[in-house]
């Protein structure tokens, strides 16, 4: 004769174990999801001396940390934001600093906490200065596109591209006083057509600015 516990008691123990397992599984999934969706923010702001800093903010812990302090020699005055490219690096521009003191474009590696200057803007070839809110944009072709608000052949800014795989920058066209002048906002791409659109502060028939379009396939720009 085998003596065991009553069936009802076995059932209660089984139900208790099942609830414990379900609670543990739910907690594990919630914890995994929380870690999987743990985002942090990167940005740029003034900093000491107003040369600019790259900072990191963790919304989960509420912790703010300065990662890189910019200087007046290498890259100075952060007016725009950062762009995350498909290679995992962040890209940004400065208003001043660099070899000619006309600003720079740089990359920032979050893993190594290293900043690398990629373009030293000049008054003729790559333009100069970057307006606030004028970020670089990565298009579907993988290239980065941006504008400067001055420089170029007409001294009214340029539209440029940068190839992150080869490290080559190219001026696509220079703005002029008559048609479109002084671009002041980030270029955007219509991925359905491939067209890129931007805005200028001055130029046009009335001198109050324009919206322009650029076709990378035909290399044609139009107001």
C-alpha cells in the first residue's frame, strides 16, 4: 500500500508552482524588454566658454554626463544637432574652429568616446558656418548631405555631400543671391522619389527665401 498526499493537496502545490513560474516568466520578459528598450540621448550644447560639448543623458537613471568638450582650435561653437548614421557613428558640425576657423564637420564614436574632424570648412571650396538647426542628413544612398550658410562661389553657402565609406566630401552646388541664398535648415529626403528638399533664408524673386529641390540622379537643383 502506497501512502501519498491527497490529490487536492498535490493540485494546490502544482497550481502554486505554476503561478510562481508564470510570475517569474512575466518578470523576466518585462526586465528583458526594459533593457532592450533602454535608450540614451546624445546632444550638443554650449558648455564652459560656449565652445560646445557633446553630452549624454540617460532617462532611466536621470544621469547627465559631458562626453567631449570642444575647443576654439579644433571645432568650436555647436549650433546644430547630431545625426546617427548607419555605421553607428554620430555626425555633427560646428559654427567655428578648424583649420580656417570657418567650422568643421566631425564624427563621434560613442564606444571609444573619440571625436574625429572630417571636414575643415573654408570660405570657397566647402563653404563656411552652419546655422542653428542645420544638421547633416543621411540619405537612402548612404551619403551625408548638408549645407553651409556662407562661402562658396557666391558667398551665399553651399550644398555638399560626404561619403562615410571613402571619407570624401564634395560641393554639389553653390547658392547665389538671385535664386536661393543662405540655407538655414536641415535638408530632408523624400524616400519615395529620392528628391531632397531644403530652405533658404534669403534669395528668390522677393528676396525672402526659397524652398529648393535637388535630384541626386540628375544632379539638378531647382527652386
